[in-house]
C-alpha cells in the first residue's frame, strides 16, 4: 500500500536534507535497486517521493488535485 500524501511529502525534504545535490541520484538508485528486486510497491513509493522532490526543487508543490482554478467568485469590473 502506497503511503499517504502527507507521508510522501514528509519524505521528500528529508531525502533532500540527507543527500543534498545528490538527492535525485539517490532516489534513482533506490528505484533501480527496487526494480532489480521486483518490488513494485517500493518502486511506486519512491517514484511518488521523486515527484515531490522534483516539485520541491522546482519551487512548486501542486499536485493534480490542486491544479484546479480556485473559486474566486465574481471578478470586480475594471475601468
């Protein structure tokens, strides 16, 4: 079972702190080792962490659920 979103978001900055600039390489190596072991659940978990790590490094934290336009109501008329 894949960890919930909050747990995945907790992992990404921890990997960043522990591995710094090498964080993406660490994650890729971890995914590779899990692929060799045929651990599909582990692969899915680390891919999810990789996506969040990428978002952190790019300065974005949105996911598919958050990409909807916010409900801002009626915009005021401009003159």
